C-alpha cells in the first residue's frame, strides 16, 4: 500500500462545517473480503444506490485499497497547516459514490467512494451527510478517527459507516429516510466544503433518528462497520 497522511482535526469539525453550508433547501466484520461480500451489489438489486453527481461525473473502476503516506509534512498539510497537499480532495467530480444497507451490524449503512479520476484524491475527515430535508448535520463519530488521512488512488476506494439509530426513545424522532446528500470535506478550515456533492437514493425501508452518526473515511469496509 502507498501511505496514509496523518490528520489532527477537531472531533466535531465536519459537523460544524456542514452546518455552515446553509443547506436550507435542503460488532466488527471479520475482514475486508467478508465485508465486501456481505454488501449487496448494484447488479443484485439489494438496496445499493449509485450517486447522482451534482456538478460532477460518476463511474467506477472496481475495488482497490487506499494508499497511505506518512511523514510530519504530510500530516501537517492534511491537518490544515501551512503548505499544500499534493493531491486534491475527493469529490463527486472524481469519485463514484454508492450506499448500501449493511447486513451487520443492524441499522447500519455503508458508503463507498471509488476514485474514477486519473489522479490520487484525499478523502478528508468524513462525509458530511444530510438525510432528506434535515437541517442539522449527521454527527461524526470521533472514536472512528484513523491515524492518517485516507489517500485514494485511481480505481481504489474508501469507506464510511453510518449508524442510523440509537436506543429507542420517544425523543429521538425516528423517521423514514429516502435520500442522502453527501458533501466532501476540504483539506482545512478554509475549505469546509470541497464542492461537487452527490445525492443518493437510500435503500427502501431506511429509518433514521437523531442518534445517527457517520464514521471517518476508512480504507477497509470492515473497519467502517465496526462502530
């Protein structure tokens, strides 16, 4: 594998970033292979949706690993310090996005992005999510933060897990969800939204409540679904 870049960003940064977008209109698997096999494919028609790209293009090149890059300079750049990253953020312009219902754990979705461009892109922090017309951002799970930013080479993929519900309660506003909008994080606080969001149709029967969360981007689907 190539290298992951180290990141040191505030835990709730992605949540704060999405809230600033003014969108008024709007247990662990055993291994990567097992997790991939357990996720229904689009051809099987089992609840997987491919993104409609806003201001971008879509298309896929199959499964691959995410690369890593280490070093103090790389970590500084990815954390929003001085200097510029060698590659651009992953956005809907250069990735194909898919969402599928995970058979385990229950009440979880798996988001997968595949780099369809010709250059490496960086999956910074976590996907910034909006279900239907929700005004608040889905919270990012701090415990899922990896040791470095996920770098995605052409044809390779990154993953994020989505927990849809928490403990049943009258105050959690359990509701049906039909659409998911994904915004992509930029490399620093001056670029909270890298642009080219995508819109996904959710699997039939998806329900979400106020306890929903999304993980940081991961290189392995089994890790993304382990929270």
